[in-house]
């Protein structure tokens, strides 16, 4: 691929950043809420060893990664192929070896990686207090509580990021996301308190 074609390919990928951003926020939010749910359940049970909690959270994070990569790749790849075929039929030309054709193959890969990595990386950040406590790093309070607070902070930051993207008041957007997380936490705590 010559430098001109490479520049056009980068331009197509750059134009797909809005799609990647949506996937990052959506699946990142899913990952953070999933970790929040797991951590809240572990915290209220009072009997889960750290090693079990870390393994369960890692398992969920890896499953979210695999689900995010495969679902985004399959759906984006199908959409891009459909777009390419419709354009080829409209102009009666094979576009497979053009920058548009290359982009139709590379953009789904980029979007899939963003969709899979966002919940995985955010989950790893959220469960880091559990991992630190498991490796005897001194924490001044419960690693589960620390991780829950971290999950709430991550969700709040995702809301702020969403507010910046939509050019709305960042604090309001962050607080709305935090309200969803707190409602989730209250529902979990309510159902676990009755056990």
C-alpha cells in the first residue's frame, strides 16, 4: 500500500472514531456496572475470599472482552461489507482494492478492539484494590469497599466524558451516570439484605 492510499485509509479510520467512541462508552459502562454488581455482591456476603473474588471478576472481564470484540467485529464487518457492496453496485466498479475497500476491512477490527478493551481495562482498574490486597499491599479499609468506590468513580468519569462528547454540562452528565450506578448498587444491597 503506497503512502497516498495509507493516508486515505487513516482518514477513513479517523472518520470512524465516533463509532469507536460510542462503543468505548457503551461497553465501558457495561464493564464498570458488571464489576460494581459483582463487588457489591461479594461485599454484602462477607464470606468471599479475595482469591475467589479476583478470579470471578477477571472471568467476567475476560468474558466482556470476548463478547465485545466478537459482537462488534461481526456487526461492523457485516455493515461495512453491505455498504461496500451497495456502493459497488451503484457505480458498477470493484472497490475491494481501494482505500474504501481497505477501510471496510480495517475499521471493524479497530472498533472491535475498542469495544472489547474498554470493559476489560476499566474492569482491571476497578478490581485493582482486590489484587493489591491479595498481594499484601496495605489498604486502610475493605478492598471491596475501595473497589466499589473506584467503580463509582469510573462510571462518573465515563459520564463526564459523555458530556464532553455531547457538549452538555459535564457535571450533570457525570451525575446522571453516577445516579444509574447508585441505583444499581441500592437494588443489589436491597435484595442481598433480605437473605
